[in-house]
C-alpha cells in the first residue's frame, strides 16, 4: 500500500507505505524498535530485533541508560543486514483511563523517532504499543498516520523518502492500509 504525502505547496515529500512482514528483514536504512524503558530487550518486536541484531545491540543499549515513555534513542543495527540504524522508542502502556495522554505519548514516539531518522532516506515503524502494551491497533494507527503526516508537513526538507508502517498480522495490516488510504 502506498500513499504520497504532499506539502501545502503540493510538493511530494515522502511516501507512506504499509507492509506486512518481519521488520528485521524489511529493507530500510532505519528501523524502529518498540522497546521497553530499559532498552535491554524483551518480547515481541523488541525481542526479535535484539535477537536479529546480536549481542552487540545489548551492549550498545546498556550505554544508553534506558529511555522514558515517548523518548527515542539510536544505535547501530549490527547484524541486521537490511538496516543501518535502530531507533529505540518506548510507547505508552494503554489502560484506557487517559486516552488523550496515551495518544500524546504515542505521538511523541513517532515524532522523536522521525527527528532521529530525518537524515536518512527510509524508516520503518512497527505498530508501537499495540502488543503487550495493549494500545488498540485502530487508535494507535490513527495516531501514527496523523503524527507522521504532521511531522512531514513541518519538515519539508527532510531526506526521508519512504516511511513504512510494518504489520505482523493480517488484521493489523488491513487496519494500517485503511488508515493510510484516508
């Protein structure tokens, strides 16, 4: 699925894509890790990225001293041959009690990750916070797409040419495709 994002002057700034598959094998200069606050690995996407990158990633992440929710930090991709860099961002745990605050923190994950990736041509995001952190995929995807489009409008000179939202399941892929098409 492909959707171009245009600036107010109708200059095409970047392509926003949806892809279903393994983020550790997706060809992107930068991939984003949906990390926990320790940045030392975990389950889901975080565990898969740490396994694929190898033990050097754990050593590099130890030097970062963790991260707060909404924050993003970058390392090399080590043994992930399809990427040069990994951005680690900590999404909010969704409880439903304060959806506006959750959306604000999730949007920070995307904005801060895009800031770090802005000198590269491509970045790929997993569905941040939608696994073990229980953020509803439909809501999380709306936040992601809105934030990415807003960031691009504010940064028309970015080197980014493609931004890809990666889904693991068929159901998540359908949600992401639909959100990009709107």
